[in-house]
C-alpha cells in the first residue's frame, strides 16, 4: 500500500466506525428527537463518504483486474 492510499483507508475505517456508533445510538432509542435528527444527518454524510470511497476502490480493482487479462502467462 502506498502512502497516498493509506489516509483514505484510515478515513474510511474511522467513518465506518462512527457510522456504526450512530446506528447503535439511534437504535437504542435513548436520544431525543433533535439529537436523533442531527445524528441521522451525520450518518447520511458518513454513508455518502464511505460509498464514494468504496466506488473508487471498486474502479481501481477493475482496472487492476483488467490489466491482468492483458498479461500473457505462456511466456
């Protein structure tokens, strides 16, 4: 893993952990309506960030997989 991709991975992991925490808090029913709405908005924001990171990773994997198809293993 290069230095360029490391922060993205850390950001993804942190965002996912925070999103999981928000879901647990919302499911607990122990937060007020206003707090629930604030957490829900934050959760949507985190979800979008995580989804975008996953889409970029999927594209990178496809490019790498496609490049493997071009290699002639008979040499």
